[in-house]
């Protein structure tokens, strides 16, 4: 499997980030969404086991699911006060 290309990332907390990486393996495309952490020794970020890898043919369904999750999150009483999820 190739190293892939990080197409998006965001900080989860001080020591972790979530990376979206597109890569190829055996002539097939994949999206890897994984938590990366910085070791306590301050070294380079490393991938955690926590994550998901999907074939690129599932991207449309993933997008639909994220849109539905976003709509549901906005309706939660916890988020109504802050409007942090849009």
C-alpha cells in the first residue's frame, strides 16, 4: 500500500489529530480516516489503531451519513445553545 496523500486533517486535542488520507492498494482506491498521536517523547506523529478504511466507492454514502449526523447533532439540546455544529 502506498503512503497516500493527506487530503484533510484537524486537531482532536493537544496530542492527537485526525487525518483523511487517500491511497491506492492493488489498483484500488481507499480513504483512510485515522487518529494520529504524538508520542510522549515528542517524536513524529504515529497512526493509532483507531480509524476506518473504506473503498472510494463508498465516499458518497459516507458523505450522506456525515450530513445526516450533522443534522441530528444540530437538533441535540446540547448543541442548540452553542450552535457549534453547522
